[in-house]
C-alpha cells in the first residue's frame, strides 16, 4: 500500500507543478509578470517576466513578496492573512493593490484563485498574483509619433518617453532639456494631439507601440 501512496503523491506533485508552470509560462509569452502563492502566502513560482521586473522596491525575500510602499505592504499582509483563513473551496474577494514606486510608474497587484491540479495538497498553491506595469513599456518610435501627429523631432522624443510612464521631470532630465522647455513641448503636443491630460496622451501614443 505504501508504494502506491508514494506513487500517487509523486504523480499529484508532478501534475501540480506542470499546471503551475503552464499558467505562469503562458503569461510570460505576453510579457505579463505573475507569481504563485501557497496557503501560507509564500511564493511557489515566479515567471521570467516577474523576475526581470523585480528591484529594490518590489522583490522576493525569503520566499515572500515584499514591497517598499508601506501602505501597499500593509494591504499585502492583509491579503496573505485572508489566504490563510479562507477555505480552499471559498472565493477570495480582494480588490487590486496599488504599489507606488519612487522613480517608476506604480504597479497594480491583482489576485486570481488557483483551482484544479495546481491546488494539490502536495503543493498548496492557492493564488496567482498578476503584476501590471512591473516591466517598463517599450517606447513607441518617435519618428512614427511625429508622422502621426505632425510633431517636431523634439516633441516626438518627449511624447515617446511619456508613453512609457516616465514623468515629465524624468523625461526632461533624460532628454537634457529644462523642465520649462519640456512643459512648453508638452503644451504643443497637447494642442496637436487633442489630448488634455498626460494620461490621455499616454493612452493615445501607446496605440502606436
């Protein structure tokens, strides 16, 4: 009897690992960072997209996801507590967690329940976390932006940087122009594109990426 139980346990573990790998690898193909948590809130698996985006403000430490944003860390701890206390068969209603970063765009954490073989008693997978905006978006081609909206080369370069989520201040430093010049370029970009806010501009320009 013991060998059969051992064989069953091994098979269930293999099936669970395959299921976990499949879920995270599929998201890898579309550059979507994701990680799997067990019932104790510990990280079972991360995909390459997540590992590429981790830094001093969002990282894995001792198999736990840690964020520098204190408010977000408090909410993450609450999420872990909910995972521990919620029965496997029950739903886990949880709103997204916004993680603010000092020099990069904020990251949004969304939780998805793990069902089926991946939630094996031998693996204990309980939830998947999707991390949006962890990896910087690639900047659209400035020349294409210029052609689409009749922008000057300088305006096109600024619009391309802003489309990645870079702040106006950081973009001005990167382009080695004054903040006043950057603001003037932005006003001209707004006029030519019809955008009224930077978020609208980012959404508009990102479609050319």
